[in-house]
């Protein structure tokens, strides 16, 4: 546990020290659970967004994009159910005066069984060596099965109680499991209460005419209310999807864990409109597709798992999370939801406008069903960043900190150095930069010894360093150093663009899907 916390602290401090993420309004002591992306963070975030957009919109003929406004008519949120049902169950500890999400306290308790299972796996792997079959062990070991059963039973009971709004039973469960306040250990709890997560604001200048608005808590509703506009103007045929990325806002009560749970964050969502009755197939297909997208980044199959929901959001008939192994354990990274026709029907009846599709093959109108994929961009940033940050022991006994980002996502693709700041080397280095910058985000650096410049780029995750030396003036060749292997090659200046492209081109990464 201490090791995990240590790693997480390193992630947060590296993000700050190397210009990726800053606390918002830091000079005023910060604003809790709100963060700013700095000069390198904004590039990484943009690259993740583009990698998603390429895979979801540009590579799929039947998915188009949208950029709906953050402000929406307040009736939207009544119809969507968010005014009445977008709540978190909260509980206060009477001694420490700290407030928690009751479901998170229970989920954290259950996560301890996962840790125990991991320990059993490690022990068995050691005992059986090469002949160890992890899948079989997980499916048959009595102790593992017992842990799984206990965890599932707790989650099932919690899910059912939340579904029925039986908050007394949620409190009873916390007491039965003897869950203490994570800060003080006290088990002196208040009742569990529901708390709405939407931020309110006002539209208009004068108090009597101003209209109460909400900041959107998900981007999805902008897609639903535009469903027919896009379908008609784009002549879209079912099944088809509408995707968008953008800010969402939630008044999260338990806002900790850095950019994992923020009050202002960005989502990348896609609503896929399908014929009623086919939603189950599409739900399964999108689960597979989204996992493949994650896998294409090569961050390790063992770091992902599905978690099928017991407790569904108010709009869903099936839901699953893709969980990622963050430094603080497996947590939700992306949700795949079968949203039925809940949203479109709700907007039809609240607006009085038909939101139906005419199916020429079936020769009839219907309200389509929807399968949604929804991923938090900031959470994806944290997954990529924390998984990439590594400390390596080198052969000469020193260590290096290296951010082994998937190079398609790296903020800078190459850094160009003159070996020394004289003899015409800076001019040649700048000329190379001027040429490469048309195709790649590249950086020029002439400060400090080359070894230190390499370390700086390792810490930023730059896949290539290119050094111009005195021989370059004679042979038009440079030294290119690879971040992960630290291998150096002598290559022609004219070959640089092709070498970089081969490594960072989204095509080569997405083709792994
Ligand atoms: N439209 C469906 C929806 O919003 P959700 O499971 O509430 O579903 C989807 O959110 C994704 O948005 C999550 O899987 C997570 O990655 C991200 N997310 C949700 N709340 C967040 C928060 N407070 N901070 C950062 N990311 C968040």
C-alpha cells in the first residue's frame, strides 16, 4: 500500500515539475478538485483526444461528430432524470466531521478482497513457476473463489439497496462490515442522504427574469437533443453514432485522487443509435471494440478488466466499466452503457417534438435504442501518465526517470540539439527543426550538456533526441537516440522524418486494434 501511495505521489509531483498539470488558481491556495493543464499536459491531452476522435469518428463511416453547447435548456435535465436522480449517497462521520460517498466506502472495502486475490496469485505464481495457469487458478482456487463470492455478495446487496433507494440498508451494510472513517477509524456514522451533483447557474441579467441553468453533468444530452438534426442533415442510416468531446461538471463530494475525480472535467462520448431489440449485440460489440482501442496503446493487458454493474444509472438496462489499474488500484476508466430508448423518449415527451427514425427497410417509425461509450479524458490522461512513469536502474549504477508514453501520444515527438552552441551547429539544428515542425511537434534545446538534455526529454516522454555534431557539417548525418532503449543511430538528415513517422503515426498504432 505504502509503495502504491509513493508511486502516486511521484506521479503528482512529476506532473507538476515537468509542466503537465497544475492545481487551479494555485497562487490563491488552489481550488479543490480543479486542475489546469500546463504546456506539456495540454499537448498530451490533445493527442489523447485526437487518438480517440480518429478511432471513433474518422475511421467509422457511420459515426459523425458534434460540438454541442455546455449550456442547455433547463428542461433537458428534468427530462433526462438528472434533476431527480443524479445523486450520490453521502454519509458523514460524526467524530471526524468528514463526508464520504457511502457507495465508495463499500467499494473500497470490497477492493481489499481484490488485493488479497492478487497476493494469492503472486504466491501461486512463485510456487508453480512456468507451469502456472493464472486463468485456471482464478477460476478454481477455493480461497480466491471465496473472496470473489464475498465481494460480489456485498456489491450486489449495495446495488439492490441503492436501486430501491433503501438508504437505511446502505448504512446498515457499512455498520455490519465495520467500515471505519478512512481518516480517523471512527465508526460513528450519520444516516445516508442523497445529494444532487449538478452545478446551478443563471442566464440573464436581472434577478426577476433570469433563468436557472445547470452546467451539463455529461455531454451525452447535447447529442440526444440533436439526434434528429444530425440524422436528417447527415442522411444517417441506423445503426449510426454521434460522438463529441467536451467539458462536464459535477459537484463531486469526495474529490480526491488528483485528476481522477474532478469537479470540471472532459468527457469523450459516443451515442450509437440502433434498432430496438439489437441493443444487446451492439453493447457487447462496443465493449470489445473499446477494449481493443485501449489495448492498441500497449499499456499491458493485465492492467484492464471489465466490471459489469449491479447498480445501473437511472437510464441503463446494462452497463459495464473498463477498469484500469491506477496507482491506487483498479478503478473505472470508461463506461459502456445500454441506455435503451430512455433519453430520446423522455425528450420527446418533455418537448412535444417527435424524435423518431423512419426505417425504410421496415417501413415504420421508431425511437432508436442507444448504446453509449463514455470515457473521461482526464482519467485517460492519468492512466497513460501514471503507467508510463518509470524509474530505471542503468548499467552504470545511476537511475533515470523516464516517461514511456505511447509515442503516438507524446507531447513532443523529437527534440533537436546542437552538440555545442557554436561552430554553426545551432544553425543546422534549427534548420532541421524548421523542416520537421511542419509534420511533428518538435522542440529545440541547446542548454546544458547533452546528457542532461537527454534526461530532460526522457522525463517529458519525447521518443527521439536528434543531435547535430561537427561531423554533421561534413556528412549531413545526425545521431538519433531512442527514448526507451537509449540506443543511438547515425542517420541521414533526410531520413529523419520517415523514422519519426514510422514510430508516431496513429495509423501504425490503430492498426493494432
Ligand atoms: N454519459 C454517461 C456518463 O457520464 P459516467 O460513468 O458518469 O457516465 C463517464 O461518466 C466517464 O466520465 C467515467 O468513466 C469517467 O472516466 C469520467 N468521469 C466521470 N466523473 C468524473 C469526474 N468527476 N472526474 C473525472 N472524470 C470523470
